[in-house]
């Protein structure tokens, strides 16, 4: 019986040692906050406090494009996307039942 208690005490001491030497430093290192700013200064959006807020999506998009300084290729891709989206809206408005059946068939095949 005395040997069993001794084994339990030895196991408890080993666990305390393991916690102090391995687990505690690992937790401290994991929770340590980085002091350097990971966000690149070029990608930040600058808001003008005095400017009035845009009321529609087009004005908001223009402000975002100016802020991000989109290239000409990006703008042409955006125009193509907007045109395709508008065509899809028109098709869905003209025949919603057929559009929903087509989307359902596409989802079944996926």
C-alpha cells in the first residue's frame, strides 16, 4: 500500500514538472500578442470625416474604386460583371419559374 501512494506522489510531481517546464511556456508563447502591425499601410482605406456619406451603391462603388486605385483591367472586368448581372436580373424577372428550374437542375448536378 505504501508503494502505491509513493507511485501516485511521483506521478503528481512528474505532472507538475511537465506543466511548469512544457505546458506553461507553450501557453505563454501562444497567447503572446504581436507588437508589429500586420496590415500593410498601402491597403488601408482612408475615410474623409467631413465628406457626406454616399446614398446609393454607384457612388459607394466609385469611392471604393478611388480608394483602392483599381487598374483599368479591374474596372473593365467589373463592367463585364455588372453587365452580366444585369442580363441575369432581366432574364429572372421575365421568367422566374424557368430560372428557378434551371438553377435547381444545376444544383442537382453539382
